[in-house]
């Protein structure tokens, strides 16, 4: 590989590392937005996060094959930094996903209670079968 090509490849790896770091920062901001319940800020962060992920994908596909399994010490160090940063990002993303799943479950339960989706046994019909109240009305509606 020529010195010029070597320099371009290291520049691309540096750029990939910068994007990985940016992704981690956005995932941390996403976590903060989730903790604070700031939906408007969360939507902006998610949009930025998706753009960074697209840039990471693009950068990864632009790297020559020899840079994807480097044998040069500088490139190897950069790949380790990129890998470590992306592992940190994966952990944050998994934690954020778990928090979102929990919030969705709370919302589902709250809506079920609010809209009376809980069915309850209220007695028996003349044939001895259980009667169930459907509860398809708003709580307090009459």
C-alpha cells in the first residue's frame, strides 16, 4: 500500500472513530431524555442518532478490505478504539431499549386501566354461565 493510500485509510478510520464517539454521546443524551421524559428532545436525538448510524455504515463500506482486518499497528490501534467505543454504544443502546420497553408497558397498563380494558367477573346468567363485564368505556363514564 502506498503512503498516500495508507494516510487516506487512517483518515477514514479516524473519521469512523469520531462517528462512533458521536454515537455514544447521542446514546447518552437519549438516556437523559428518557429519564426526564423529554419527548421533544428525544425525537431530535433519535433523528441525529439515525444520521450518525447511516454515516458509520457508509464509512464502513468505503473502507478497503485490507483496512477491515488491519495488520499495521496504527490501524490496529484505531480498530481497537472503534470496537471499544461501539461496545460502549451497544450497552447504552440496550439499556435505552430496555427503558423504552418498560415505559411502553407502563403506558399500555395505564391505557388499559383508563379505558377499562380490564374485564371482570360480575355473576352468572340464567343458564349458569359466568358473565363478564367488558369495561369498554372510559373510567368514570356513565
